[in-house]
C-alpha cells in the first residue's frame, strides 16, 4: 500500500504568469525550452516550476508527467487536442499509464501498475511505442487528449509521488 499523494487542501489557482509557464510544460517543453521560448532565465523558470508544484500540492521531487496530469485534472491549463484516435491499450497498459501520471517514484509506479519492478521498464517502453509518445510527459499529454486519464483530481486511487 502506498501513502496518499495529496492533502485535501484545494488546488491554489495559478497566477497568469504561472499559467503561461504551466501551459508550456503541458505542451511538453522542458524547463530549458521554456526559458528559451519565454526569454526568462533558467533560474526564474525553475522557481516558477517550484511555485506550480506548490500550488498543485506536489512534492518537491514530483516529476513532470505527474505535474502535467495534475495541471490538466485541475483545469489549470488548456486541455490538449487528440492527435488522432486513441490506440487500443490493454487493461494492464491503462493501469501503467495511470500509474505514470500519478507517481514519480519507479517503485510506486510498479506497485500501482501491479508490475514486478524488473518488468516496469520493458512495459513502459512498450507503452511508449504503442502510443507513439517520445517520453512519459508526452504520454500523459497524449492520454489526456485521448481522454484516457480522469480529469477529476479526486478520482485517484491512493496514489503517491
């Protein structure tokens, strides 16, 4: 059993500046790419990302796929548009997809996806290949476009970071 992810405190709405940075993150950009596109210093972007994590009640080491999922689920950024029809995923792949969106730690992902830790990387690589995602953040973005992930942040099943 994994510990709960969030507190019951409501998500703090993002300021317009943080929303702009969050939208870049939700478009799949890295912190460095956000800095380049927004002409902000990398230090400023990192601080804004910390502020976004705090607003979403994410732990400091929370990974981008989890942050992006929470941004979409809390309706803090514009939802993605589907890039074609959703691929046919097995129930096990859907479970792994949700685990990646809700957990940052590899062990927690494996537990939530009901996988042996040794099998997680191969299963994730197969999921990325089957969806055409270039990385896990892109996978979460695509999944929201295909409506494969819940948009209700309270719909999590005891997930952890």
